[in-house]
């Protein structure tokens, strides 16, 4: 009895397999993606042309090796193209990412952003909520200030015109990336998407500000911003990973201004550390704005963060001038805002 040996033809390789192989081929065989390869990989992901098993493998391999500035820049370019928003570059003065959520303190940075908006600076804030238990996310905090998060790009444009501030969740301008962020409970880890969304700047604003949690990511964001030819960008290790200066600590701000990279240390405002509040009451946000609640840590968080933003925006040349301008803004703010009916 003879057996005929049929040679099995291997299935043709999936186009995305190449990108997994490049970053996953072991310690000696793997290498980072080039900016062009990262762009091509993210385009496939955003077009839903990748199998779930491939996406999981890619995200976790990328997480283990950590993204290079070139990879981040490539990912961001694909995401911007997918979101397809940047038509009117004059729409937003300052792009402010808010993806971390707060755990130890209230999101005082929200009042810094609203302080800039109170003086006619158009601030666009974007983020995502709810992917980590026990954190206060910006989109949930806005209601305590009587502010509605925008539900569409059209609504954001209207809010920016009417009140110089708008918050839009990632799900409304890049739903696929939002879907990937929501995988965190399945993967047990954050993925590179948490990093790239901070750099996405969907309306192509000339100025962007980002907070990160791990100091190692600060120069990566700075270099990626330079590769993306972002005219003005600032990255800082923010309180809880949000864009917020902790007044109890020195704050290193790494910036890009027209292609030039610079690092600047903002010294701590207080010499002694503050004890964190036992519990967080979001109602204090509006009370703080209205001048009906006093908290020196909160006030210096607001002023210190606003000062970094004002210097980035070119409204002041030195730290002292920027801080004084923040104080002037705060003193003359419209306290009748954010009083809920």
C-alpha cells in the first residue's frame, strides 16, 4: 500500500505579520520599527485589517520594548490621518491631553485650563475615561463645573467659539484607538496607545502640552513632537500622569520650539510636602473657582500649571513673568462662571 505525500502549501502570510516579526524576533533579531513602518502598521490597525491575536501580540511586544520617538511619530501620523480633523489650524491655541485620571488629588489642572479660556485662549482638551478603577477622569469631573463634554467635532468647534474651552473624548474622533484603550482590563497593562493619544493633536494646534507619569517617557514625547514638526510642545511629569504641576516638587519641563529641544526646571513652590486629602470631593473645583474654598496646594497647582502653559504659549519670557501673569489671570477671573443653576 503506497501513501502519496501531499505537500501542504502554507497559507499566504498576513501583511501585518511582518511588523510583529520586526519587533518580536528575539533579543538579537528584533529592531524598532522605522517611522514609515510604524505609520503603515498603525494604518492597518486603524483600518481594522488586523486580527485580534495580532493586535494583542503587537501591543504587548511594543509595551515590553517601549516605543521609540520614530515609532510614536509614525503611529501619530496614521492616527491623525484616520481622525481627519485638522482643517482649521487657527481653531485651537493650546492642545491639552488628559488621559491619566487623578487618584491622589482633584484635577486642579482643569481650573488652569479654564483660567486660560477665561482670558480668551482657545483650549482643546481630549481624553478617555474609565479604563482604570478608582481614578477621577476629566470627562466625569466637568459636570461639577456645569460644563458639558462635547459629543462631536461640530459641538467642540461651537464650544471653542462660545467659551474658548472644549473637552472631547477620544471615542468621538478616533473610535478605534478608544476601543484599544478599553482593552486594558483584558491585557492587564496599558498599551502604546496610551502614549500616542497624548501626541495626536487632532486640530493641529501650534501649541501642545502633555503630562506623563514615567519620567523615561518625557524625552520620547519631546523627540516625537520634534519629528512631527510640532512648532511648540511641552512635556512634564505631571501629578498622577496628568498635565499638572505638583507644587511640592521640582518640575522638569522638556520642550520643543521650532525644532529646538530644550529642558527647563521649574523649582518646587513649597518647601514642605502637603499631606494628601483623605477623600476627594469634586464639588470643591467650582468652590475653588468661585473663591469660596481655600486650599494653598490647590491654588499653587492651578497657578503653577497655568504658568508653564503661558510660557509655552509665548505670553511670558521667564518663569517669574509667567507665574505673575497666572496670578493676574487668577485674581481677575470671572468668579460667576461655573455656578450651576
